[in-house]
């Protein structure tokens, strides 16, 4: 059985995103769908010592609902703000675990497209800690533009020659009514049902607060 995880791309995603991604044989990131501003992909959830805070990459207001791969940043000063904020929030933590974050911020700041910044943030984590997957983008799968939701997920499974689809629990509301379609295409569904034993914040928070060994163990890695 070949499994595929289909995720939205996020800027330094939260730990549940990584746990789900690490379950699959393949990981496909949706970059050719409209951005849902109710679940922004341009921010990383951290903690300032008192409350939850988002490190947010500013994007053009006119593009809040645009196709993800087309969204551009609206301010080139965001990276230094992220560096200063993170250094302040986690100054007493294991910052050596996130040196890669500080090292790549200058390069990320020069990028125009949000997708590129997010991609590099994900690849930075994967390369630094040798976590075992390489993301594939839905825009590279030559899918028809007019297929939506469940038909699109099925088309992605077929393109990846996968017969098992791993999704977050939040997908259940729109997948279940069309479950027959998946059965007809011999695709089984697995929903992530995972309890995160530490704070389910950005991977940056997890690494700075708990270190690589603990976070790898949390995600089921050695």
C-alpha cells in the first residue's frame, strides 16, 4: 500500500502538521488552490512567555484569497522582526537547535513569493535534522483546473499512485459525504488522531523549548 499525505504549506508548521507528514510515503503540498484566510499559511505559532503569538509574513491584502503559489509579500522588513522577536521570546531556551532559522532569514527576506519562503522554511527543517520526506507540490502534478475538493484529492492520489490518503481530522466533514468516490477508486482514508504531548506550536518553538531529541521522539523518530 502506498500512502500520501496532502497538506497545506505553512510557514514553519506546527507539530501536528509534521507528525502527519512523517506518516506518509509521499507528501503533497497544495499550492494551486485558493488561500483560505481563515487558516492563514503565512504565520508561525510561538509563545512570548505569557501568551501565544504569531510570527506573520505580511502579504498583499488584495491576494488574501488568491492562488497560494501567486501570493506575494508586502513588506521586506518582516524577517528582522521575526529574528528579534524569536530571540527575545526564547533567549533562555535551546537556541542552538534553531540556528538554521537565524541563518536563513536574510535569504528568506529577499524572496518575493510566499510559497518560496514557506518552501524554504520547510526544507530548512528537513535538511537540518534529516527528517525523511521531500514535499511535492500539487501544481507540478498537471491536474485539471476545474476539479475541486474530493475530486482533487482523488486525482492527487492517482497521480502519486497512492491507494491510501492520510488527512487531518478537520477534513472529515467534507470527505465523509463523498466517501463512496474514494471507495470506487480503491483509496482508503486514514485520519490523524494524535495527541501532542508538548505544546502544539510551530516546530521552531518545539526545537527551541525542548530540543531536537525530544521533538524527534514526539514525532515518532529516532
